[in-house]
């Protein structure tokens, strides 16, 4: 039973346009959500996070939106750059799971020049 | 800040031997470190949670005698794959957090190949 789902295995976007990566979760006990970026054969790099008490968090070109009622979060990247091409993982955690991270399967983002 | 290193980056070993992987937090003290395993085209699977000075907590299905974890200091955790077999070949990644519940920062990973 996958508690964190990224239903799009891949996404292709033109440079300069917006990239929207989606993530759904099923466990209502999650109260902290993160996005990581990962290149092949490397560890994930932390991008941005959001607590369940917020519905939006912004950091430069990256914005994460959280819709608790829909159990859905999204990562917006604008403008997209070719260097953003990587696999993006959504992760969730909560105090009741001892803050262990549960990851989605990832979405491969390709930004075309 | 928040840099995590792993050593070695890749290792090839013979079946039956043991392999030790180190995870270090370089610019912060990590009360908690985590060990993950990633299979090809799969997500990261948590293997165990390691707290400094105490025994690691293993996830269901992970053999604690097979994957020995030691968290000797606030900046170092080690994972030893004992009596490695080809099915243990994988990408092992550690992460560390400064405080329980805060963001985990990941190491670059270790590629293990068991022949």
C-alpha cells in the first residue's frame, strides 16, 4: 500500500515555462512534506518543504502548495531551466511515524532547451 | 551547511565477504541518521533509523544481523553488510538530520556490487 504517490513517472517541459509536479498521499497523520531532487547515482538533494499548518511555501523559483483536504501537494518550478532536469521525489513524514520519510516513486522531469 | 558524505562511493566485493559503508555529517551534528536502499527505478526504501549511542531501529523485513548499523558519534554512522550476496547489490544512501523531525540531508550514496 503506497502512502505517497507520484502518478506521473515523467514530465517534459520547455525551458522558461512552468513545471508542475504532483504528489498525493493517503495517510492523514503526515504533517510534514518535502521535495527532493535526484540525479542518477547520487543522493537526493533537499529542495523545499512545507508543514501541514501552511498551504504554500516559496523559495526562489520553487513553490510548494499543499491542499490538506485533497491530500495533495504540488511543486511548481518557474521558470524551468535545463539544469532542473532530474528525478523529483515527494516525501512525507509525521510525528506519529517518528519522522521517518515515506517517499513517492519519483517523477522524471526533462526541461528542453 | 548540512553536508553529508559517504565512503566509499562504490565498492565491488566477492560473495561472502563483509562491506562497511561510512556516513558522515561534515558540518553539523546529527542526532539521527537513516539508511536507505534504492533498487533500480524504485523509490528509496528506509532500512533503519540510527540514533547516536543507542541501537538502531530496523524496518520490517530488514535483517539486523545482516545489516549492522553503528552510530558511534554525532557525526558518524556505519552500515556493514555482512556475508554479502549478489542480491545485496544495490545503491545504499544515508541521511542525517540535526534534530529529530527536521529535514533530512542525504549523502551521495554508495553503489555496492557483490559478485
